C-alpha cells in the first residue's frame, strides 16, 4: 500500500536509516519509521514523497527475505 501521511496519521514519525547505509552517499537509501501498528518506508531522496506502510509482520517477513534469513 502506498500512502502519504498527514498530521492526523503520523507526520511526526521519527525516521532512521540503516547502519549499513553508505555513509559516502547517505541520500541513496530508504528510511524507516515505526508506529504502534505499522512500519513506514520512504525514499531518502524524496522525503516529502509517498511512503509505503506495512504491518509489522510484513516488514519482518521482508527483512528476513532480504537478508537471506
């Protein structure tokens, strides 16, 4: 699901980048923010753009698959 947050549903998210992000080019990665029932993902090059909101389980499944676990 792609969505853009508003003041009512989480515009005050605390975004972070992975410690594995390339520090020489820190704008070329994704940023992640967590809320009670969801994990939000956005492109660090377009922080005002759309976000992907996933359930915590969907995010855990994605990370496990991406890391080969």
